[in-house]
C-alpha cells in the first residue's frame, strides 16, 4: 500500500473519441490521429499500420483524477 496522500491531483479530461492501435495498443484522440498511421508502430518498425479500434468512454460517470506524485487514477463516480 502506498504512503502517498494524493495531495496533488490532475483532472483527466475525457476525449470525445479515442482510438487504439490494434498492433501496439497506443491510444490517442481521433483528432490527433486524423486519417494517419500509428506513429509508434512507424517509429519502431518503419511500417505504416492503419488498423485502429475506437474506445467507448463512459459519459456522465463522474470525474477522474491522476495523482501527480504516485500516478494512481482516482474516480469520483
């Protein structure tokens, strides 16, 4: 168990649409990705992969916060 008091929290803003690469599992907003390839796969292999899945977010279930000291994610809902 952590001794962290979680005194410095950062609000995690939910993206409207999030895409995840089916190959390396990198996640990014659909706006960042556009119609492009996965930048992580391209950096590691030099190949352009376009196979993504959309992640469905739970709306209205409360805010989420990340502790800047220890990295834990805390939900309010």
